[in-house]
């Protein structure tokens, strides 16, 4: 299935945010949920049964100056096999303008056995924009070896490259489960926080969680591996909650 | 060029007495007839002196002694190729011999000899970094990681090298030879205070060193007895004077 | 081939660019108990080749391309962009520092060996340019092709870690060589992929990530006592 969805957020002039555009199509439907504060919250619904091989899903997000958006998904997306030799794709393209904030906090991507999935995100941040961007990959459903999944993230800040990373798991990715990449951990993820108001931090490591200040802008990447999805979320959540409550 | 062929560039002046040492210990004079403390001419870049030798022979102790000897006299930097432990740093701090910012440690990937001989970039970087951070410097001491008797410094890294052995290993070490013993610009036979305890015959060591080294100088030392390693410091002063003559300040300045 | 001796010289671990002091993340993986024997070493090398190996080789090839086929006017800006793109692919500050440090060591060798070659197009980033960029220029100065440049880079990422394993784990050196022989065609494949990728614009160059490499590198950088610089 092919589906296209688009979300455009603008400041409402009274310190809040309005959705100037919110449209989607099955299986990529967007729902605004009521909330308080400056940010609007949007859920991506209908992702539970896929994506299946052959699906081609595209989501565009545009956050205007002074607007703030949180995006969640209602459930983990389980990438499943479909027709042989066909991949499933989920492409997110986001633009955040000066003074805008995007918090992309979806549930995990589960790479089920036999899947062939490509998640591609491309984010452009203007100078002064803020971003929270979470990616979590679970390698297979319980006790299962995963199919192939690639999570590719490309973020620019103020026209400069900030983060490029492409995590590949599964049979097509040599050594992915080995000691150089995941070390047998079935869950891995990262949380990118871009916020010009946060003072520069130093790198730190605790167990298999690392805080990594990036070179290309006011940004920190938390990266972790874990034995399961809950532990992974614990790692990354510790860092995310204070950020969200700070402003919105 | 060997020290005994060097014409001193500065006129001998009256200096302080060399640090006390045990006159019963045989030794050769690094620079017979030259007063050890001429005023030093300044060079365009630091003189780099490598200090090599087996583990435990007293290289770090010698570095500390030289820091003491040159305190207030020379602008000094130190590069170590040892596994860097707080114990070492604490040792130098306790000894009060050198500001920690003047010490750089180089990791050698289990190949201490490679880092000072075959692939010297990391040590050269460390020397450059010292010059940038706390320079200009007169003297940089590069201590090798403890190795066996075959490790020597590349001429691309150091201008002069000192090889340190001790008497505790027995009096056969000079006889065994090896590139460090035979060709170092200065051989230091350390821990002479222990000679009676280990039954090492210093006269034998002296004779063997002469046989191995020809005219190259050898110094017997006990850092316990001479905490400023006077004779080694004197030799370095002499080398510095020569270095200043061949690398005058006006000359194009290379990396320190 | 006229350049084969130069290719061998540049790929030789004895080329004086400081390789002996780097374990390519292996020392930390060994300390974490993740690499203990030949089997885990092989998995380590395969993963490293597919991630850091591919990225490094692609950037070496792209830098080679920038100085051999780009006009001299854009060389500097292309290399500066490649440097920033590689920064964006190196999330761990410890790995950025190491890459720049290795770049400096290589540049020192390059300037001494090819004094007539122009290394001045490299960006004057604090700490020096990233190692793959310097390698690309060095290989170009030696007259190597882009494919050979990528091969030198990919080869270096596995052989450096393999020889560190021999030193750290006391593994049988014959068996480690046999393991490298077994990885050779995969290494060639990675180099070929990297050389092809170099035609892409810098933002599309490979970005293969390895979470543990980042995590291990930062842990390693805090150690009080270590044998390897990385
Ligand atoms: N008795 C005695 N001990 C010494 C002398 N010089 C050094 N040592 C001791 O020998 C040990 C090893 O010295 P160190 O400088 O660390 O050796 P390195 O491995 O060559 O750097 C230390 O315990 C020193 O205190 C000396 O002249 N006499
Ligand atoms: Mg020592």
C-alpha cells in the first residue's frame, strides 16, 4: 500500500500551536489529541498491522516558527514480510523553523522475521529550532531472529550536517549482532536532542548507554543497547522527560 | 656528533659543585676538562633527549632527578611512553618536580619500541603539543616504555639518547651489549648503591662498557645517593650548548 | 599494474602513521568481555568492516575523487564538506578525536614522504582533518586509483584490529591471519562498494552506524590505564 500524510503546525499567535494541515490515508492516519500547553499532540494510528513488504508510507511534517508538536504512534510498528524481494518503506521528512519544536517520539520498530524494511528520516532544522527524535529498533519478536531492517537518519542544523546514521540489522548486515555493533543486544535505540538553550555537555557512558555531544550543532545523541524494549525505553526515557516538561 | 668531539661554545665559568657522588665508584667523565656549568645559549627548538632502558632500571627516577636538577634553570617538558598510572603522576607531583601540564603520555599499543623507533608520529605529536601548550621549551625528555636491551630511539624523534641499565640485574648487562648499551650517546649504570647487595662488580661493568662503547661516555649513578643526577645533568647541559650552536634561535624554527 | 608496490606500501601496517597504537575499538570490546577468541574476533571484524570500514573507505575514496577530479577551486570546499559530513557520522566525540589524531599522524608522514604534494586543500579544522580524508589525499599523491584508495582504507580497519587482538588476547597469529584471509573477499567487496559510493554527493555517502563502537569508545577514553590510544 502507498500512503501519504502531512502535518503542518503554526504558532497561533497566543503562545499556542494550531495545525494548519493534518491529513493522511490508510494505513497512515493522523489524529490530534487534546492536550494542554504550547505543543499540539498528534498520534499516528493504524500502524499496528504493518508495515508489510510493499508498503510505501510517507509522512511530511512542517513546524513553523514558534510552533511546537509532539508526535507519537499508538503502538509499535511491526515490520512484516510480504511479497518476496520487496521492501517496506517508511519515509519521514520534517522541517522545523526557527523557534519551532518537534518531538518525534514513536513506539518501537520491531523487525519481524523475514521482513525487509527501510525507515528513512530526513530532518532539516533552522538555526534556533528544537528537536527530540527517538528511534528504537527491536530485533525480532520474542525469541525470533529479525529480518532485514535499516534505520537511516539524516539531520541538518542551520544548513550543516548534524547527524547521519544508518543502523542495519538482520541477515543482510554482516556482523550486526556481533561485538562491534550490537553485541547480541536485541534492542537498540537513540534519542537525539537538539536545543540551542541547553549548555554544551560532555560525553558520558553508563553501561551500554552513552551521551554523545555532536559536532555539527547544539545537539546531544543518547545511544543505547539493551536486553529488551522496556530496558531500552528506561534508558532513553530518563533523558527525555525533563526535556519535554521543560518548555511544553 | 659525540660530546667528546664538541668544542664548547661558551667559555668555562665557575659553577657550583657537581652533586655529590660516591668517589669509590668508577666512572668515566662525560666531558673531561670542561666545567659542567657554562651559561647555556638558547636554541631555536628544544633539545630532545630520549631515555631508554629495561623496565625498572630507573628511567622515571632519572626523569624526576633531571627535573629537580633543571628546576629554575631550563624550560622542561616530558613525554612518557609508559602505561600511564596515577601512581606515576602522583610520584612526580609528590616529588614536586614538574607541573603535570608539562607531561604528556603516549599510548603505544603494546609496542613501546615501535612508538620510539619505527613509527614516531604520536611521540612527535606529543612533543609538538607540549610546545604549543607550555612552550617554548629548552629541553624535552622522552622516556621510553620499559623494553629489552634492543630498543633505541629514532634520530627522527630525539637528538640524543640515554640508555639506563641498573646493577641489580647483575654485572653482565654491559657485556651483553645490544644497541642501547653500545650506541646510546650516554650509558647510565644506575643503582650503584645496590651493587654490594647483588654482588655486582662495578669495575667489570666499567671495563665491559668501555669495550662495547669505545669513546662514548658512561656514567655510574645512584639516584638514591644523588637525587639530582648531577653527572647526567651536566652531560645534558653540555649537549644543550652544542644544540644551541647548531640550532640557533634565528634559524627556521621546526617543531619543538 | 604500475602502482602495485605503492599500494602495498600504503596498505602495510608498518607504514609510519601510528596504526600500531590503535586497536579500532578492540581493546574496549575485549575489556567488556565481548571479544575473547577467534569466533568473536571474526564477528567483531565483520561488523567493523561493514560499519566504520565502509564509511572510512567511502570517505577516503570521496576525498581522492575530490582532489583528482574536482577543479582546484572547489577542492577545498568539497573536502571541508566531507569533513563535516564525517563528523555527522561520528557521534562519539572520542572517535572524532581519534580520527583527527590519526589524520594528523598520517599527514605528518604524507608531508615528509611526498613534500611536493598539496595537502593544503585539507580543512584547517582544530585537531586536524579526519583520517580518511588525509588517506584519500595521500593515496592520490602516491598515484593510486580511487578503488585502490578504498581498498587501503578498508584493509586498514580490519588489519589494525586484528593485530591488536594478537597482542591483547595472545591469539595464534596464524589463525588470525587465516581469519583475515577468510575476510579478504568481503573486504574487497566493501572497498568496491565504497569506491562506487564516492560518486554520490557527500550527504549520501554511507553512514553505517555501530552503537557499541560509540559506547565502547567513550568508555575507553575514560580509562586510567590503557595500552591502545583507541
Ligand atoms: N636503590 C635504588 N633504587 C632506585 C634507584 N633509581 C631508581 N630506583 C628504584 O627503582 C624502581 C624503578 O624505578 P623507575 O624509575 O620506576 O624505573 P623505570 O621502569 O625504568 O622507569 C623504583 O622503585 C625506584 O625508586 C637507585 O639509584 N637506587
Ligand atoms: Mg618508567
